[in-house]
């Protein structure tokens, strides 16, 4: 054993300098290649958005217990997370808060991130950990103490875009952000079969087309592929203010297309529960 070790050390010492340098260079190149792979993969996927058929979305919901947590998470998203994603060509990213109601006891922040592929979503965290600017800007959030966390809990829903609207579309409004109404709807179905029927109603049935005709400014329509409530779909429509929102939905309910579509026997009973959340964009949201 000692003889083998001694011979091994002797072999290392007698290696030509060129081979040593080559070996060290290979190691350095491997490290650089690994770092490059994450960022290049993210950026490459992002540039393919217009070529692929359907985007994927991650909808993150932060539940916050107090104003300190709100400020810490806001700061992290504004100063670290969104700038880091922008460098990776991921976006536009929407950040929203619920329109307050008297019964609210907790704060929430919702973050909508579009991805060109599930691979891009999967490698994002590794890429962020290699971004020193991100790590420095977000250190208060990232290294928050166990007894002073940045949030109470975080939930995540993964969606795939509808085929009739495969890519997220950011709305454009001139009204102040706190006056805008962004309406997030979640439609649960009693079974997978009824769920597929509701998705068909949006696509082949013409519901997406009707929303487009009435200018609902939809940001996305998505099928939930992972989340706490399934089977269900979600979509986000946007309006300049509450008055505009109410007028648009009245026009929708009064439209001949909806009256015909909703009365068809094949589209009955395909929604068992609906949740509606009214939101407004934060001052640092990208739309």
C-alpha cells in the first residue's frame, strides 16, 4: 500500500508540465461550461417563445402575516428576483396584490412567471444561485432567520397555456395602477372528463375568441398541470378600472355567442367551483 502510494506521488511529480496545465485547464473549462450551460439554456429557451406552441407559467402566491414580511418580500422581488429574470430573458413578470376587502387578515403577493419550457423552469434556481448580483440584492430575504421569515407560506401552481392563446400577452393601460382591475379566475371541474370539456369550450367552443372580440385584455389562459386544486383551469383578464370591468362582463353575458354556447347540452356541468380574485399590479410589476 505504501509502495503504491509512493509510486503514485512519484508519477504526479514526474508528469510533464504541459499535461498538468492541460488537466487544470480542463477542470476550469468544465466549471465555466457548467455555469454557461444554465444561463445559455435559459436564454436559448426564452428566444424560442415565438417558435414553440404553448408557454408554461408558474403562479406563486406569498402569504404574509405582517407589514415587515410584505416589505421584505417586495424588496426581494423588486431588487433581486425580477432583475435576475430579466437578465435571463424571462418575462414579462407580473407581480400583483389583492384589492383589499374589509375581511382580509393576511397580506398576499402573487407572481406570474412565463417560461418557454419546463426545462427552463427547472434550471432557473441553479442559474440564480450563480448570479452574485442576485444573491447580494436578495440576501435579506434569502438568509432571513427562522424566527423572522420573509413570508408565512408560499404556494405554487404550474400551468400550460391554452392552444388558442399559447403565449402570455401583457396589457397596456394609462390609468394609475391602483385603479386597474386584474381578474384571476379559477374553474374547477367535477372530473377530468368534464375538465377537458371546459378547456374545449374555451378553445374549439369559442370562449377565448369571444373574450378577444370583447377586448377583455386577457394575459393568459392556462391548464393547471400541478397545484393544490385539480382538475382546474385558470385565466387572467384585465381592465382599466372597476367600471370597465363591470361593463365588459355585462357585454359578455348579453352576447349571442355566450348565450348559444352556454346553452349547448355538451357544455353543461363542466364547472363545479369557481374562485374569483381581484388584483392590482404593484409599482414594479412589468405590466
